[in-house]
């Protein structure tokens, strides 16, 4: 066990998997230099297996499909907000190809998508688009939060034989945590209870996990015991862990930095309403970004996305 | 000469196979036996056949919505193709793909794409893999004049050129994007002129002459296989049918005159090649006719196979989405 950052944990996973399997390679924009703080230095060990691409997201995200179709295991890095440029290849090809061709081909691809928001990148860069990919069958959706999860889930993603959209919350890049030194791959579809509690269940997505854990500490001082769950993967989604917790607490708050309508918070709320309705003692609360783009101004931006106060307020609403 | 003769006769057979296949498709649409969309390759057969004749079985192709010619040219099974377009369980994709999504990964047919130019980045990726895996397989990505205006086309060609990838971009310029002539949508005289921007050879070839296509493709393949990078090959051709079958019922205005269609029919690729075979003494007219008879029987057999095949079962619906089952 060593205490390392989220970014270093990702770097370790890449390094270990590239050593283990020669068909794994990386591509993206300025990744040899390491613009996203994760891949820098890898080209020294892996040479041409770290490919700097032109600024052609549509082109290289599609090239990953072709390479995967004939035996490679590409890992593509980009920003989540640049995925829009590449939608045709991600959806028409990566997501649909296996089904459309009757299962003739496996596509082991990891799309690592960095999400930046909350530090004034403004509307074109600040985005958390994972809910719209949840609406596309054929893609696995992974959103790690702690450094240990980042490493363990990335290792699983690289070994998975399906296209995996791996959303990294860049607000977590510097977060330090204990990470196992040995080869620990974390299975998909297994949520993690990050904090046990008995009065309310808080399911938190992406960087909102940290806010939720802080909120839980504050609530504790008020005598409210919050259980905090990180689903870790959205497709597949671990229903059981969430439902069991709600059965215990009777209350659910879902915190999601995506926009409210059709968010992952909406999906989890719907799932619990249907499958855990009789456990609920209060209406489910969603704490999400407003249905509004991220403004640039530091005076406005914080109003859009969830924070500790909004989470606490939502928890109180379920306690009334 | 014996090997050459085999090659020339195989070109004839595959062109005839595509022609008969798509004539059957046209009939099936008219008889409402084939549902969904279908785009006939009739008139363009020399392009796919000439190009694929320059390929090995382990080379790759990617295709587009006009999608029956490429797989047949690459050696695909007409029974599986016909069953697929009728939505049967015995089809190439178990009935999940249909007309526009034929694929056979076992012989390098990496799939036809319904979205224009969508197969080009995929082709580039397969070419990247060839280079990384250290094999000498090449890729031919087929696309049309309409698709040449997609951003994906530009991105794919640029990437292929900077990395010197073993890929041939084969523009099947049939001159119309649905009903719009390419001179109204392409800023240069020839699509092959765009190769200059990607620092690769741009070659314009007569797409009605299978030998001309073959020779140009063979050169491009040789260049790709030996590590010298991509080529943009434009085959000028013509589709006899409308963009898709049944479109005539929707169109209110004619976009090309009958004289033009007739002029191109005079340059029919199968007629041109058949005449050449006979004139050169490669085959007798009787031998050409025998190929036609055999092909007609093969397509009848394929249709019979497809008709007799079962539809997929409801429980087949959710399979094939993921390489492993996922519960959500």
C-alpha cells in the first residue's frame, strides 16, 4: 500500500497493463508530453505504443474501433467535452458494431474522458456528458473516484472486451489515497459503500463523492448518520447495494454533477422508486447541476453544480 | 497466363454475381419481400471487384451503405448475404444488421457502414494495427463522392498520411449524392485532386473498366504493403438505379436525364470485360455465358436458402450487445 494521487494511480494502471499485454496502446492529443497529467513519461518505456494524434477526435476515436476489431487494445485519451466531435464513431461504430454485426467482433477499447468543471473552464470545456452515453446500449460506463478505484477499475477496463467509457473527474486528480501495490482489478457492477450510516443513503457520482463525504461528516455533528455509496460503474449498475442501503435507511439522496434531466441521478431515482419503493420513508432527492450550461464568471459558476450545502439541505428535506 | 486467366474469369464471375444479387434485391423490394432500405450497386461492379482482386484474403475492407458489392467482391458468401438482407438467423449478422451492415471478419470484411464516411476512420485503425502488429496487411476503404465531403474523410486521410499507413482510400464516384451532382458539392474537378492536401498520390481511374481499376489498385496496394503509405484512388462510375430502391416513389423532380443514364449503360462494366475476354481470346462467348448461367443459379440458390432459413428467435434479441452479459 502506498499513498498516491488519483492521476498517479491511473498512470500505474496504464503502465502495468501495457507491460502485461503488448496489444495495449495509447493514443490521444499531446499525451506523450502528458498534457492531462497521467501519461507523461510513458513513451520512454513504451515508445511507439504511445501515439500523439492530430486534433482529430472523430478520426482517432474511430481508428480505435478499427484497431480493436483486428486484435489491438487501444486506450484513447481525451476530454469529455471533446467527445461531441466524435459522436458518430463512438455511437455508430464503437457502440453499435458488435450488435449490428451479430457478435462477430469484440471491441476492447477504453475511452478515457477527462471531465473538467468547477474551475472556470466555461461552457465548451466544462462538461459531464456520461448520462447521454448511458442512453447508448453497447457501452460500459465507468466513473472512478478514489485513487484505488481509479487504478483497479482502469485495469478492469483495459482487460474488458467491450468499449468502455472511462470518465475521470479531473477535480479528483490530486486526491491522495491508499492504493494497493499488487495487481488488484476491481470488477464492474460492484458499488462501494464509502461510509456506513443508518439514517440516509447518499449515492454520489464522480467528484461529488468528496462533497458527499464532507457533507456526511457535517451531518454527523447534527446527529444524522449518512451512508455514502459510490456506484463506481453506471453500466453495469449495482442495484443491490443501493437497494439494501435504502432498505436500511429509508431515505435516498443522489448527488450527480451532470445536468438534472435524464441524469444518472434520475436513473438511480427511477430504479429505487420502482424496485425499492416500499423501503422509502420520504421522497427521493436529486442534487445535480442545474439544467443550465456552465458560465465562465466565478460569481456564477458555483451556482450551477452541487456542493456540500446543497447535499445537506437535500438530506434535511428527506428527514422532514 | 493460366493464373491470369483465372484472375480475369474470377473478376467476371464476381461482377456477374454482384449484378445478379442486386437485380434480385431490386425485385425483392418491388415485391415487398425485402423490408427496410436497399442500395443497388448495379453499374459500379468493376470498382469493388477490380480493387478486391488486388487484395489477399487476409487484407481488410470497410464499406458503406451501397453495401452488397464490396463483400461479394471480397469473397463473401452470397447465401449468408442474402439471408442477412431478408433478416434471417442464418445471415452474416444473424439478421441484426440487414442490407447496410454486411460483415465477415473471417475474411477481412470489417463491415459496411450506413453513416457516410464512417468506415474511413475504422479503416485507418485497422491499418494502424497492421503496422503495430508487424504484418503486411492492407486496407481498402470504400466511400462515395458524397462521403468525400465528410469531416471524417479529411481526418482519416490526414492521419493515414502522417503515419504512412497501409490503406487505400477508394472513392467510388458515382457522381450523385442521392440526387445532387458532385460538381455542385465538391470544390475541385476531381475528388482525387484532394490527395495533394494529404501528400499522397491521387489517381483517377475509369471505374467501368475492371482491369483499369485492378491495375491502379494493385499499384496502390503494392505501395501500401511496402510501407510507402496511402493512396487516394477515385474510380469514376455510375449507378443505374436511384440512390435507394423505392426512392422513385418519393422524388418529384428528375435529377438526371435518360440520355445520360443510357450513355453510361453503354459503358457497362460487365459488357466491357466480357468483350475484352472474348476479343483477347481469354474465353469464348460460350464460356462467358456459362459463367452467367452458373451465377444465376448461385443467386437463385442463395435466395432459396434465405427464404427457407428461419427468422431469429425473440431470445436472440439481447445477445451480441456485449462480449459478456451485463445486467443493468
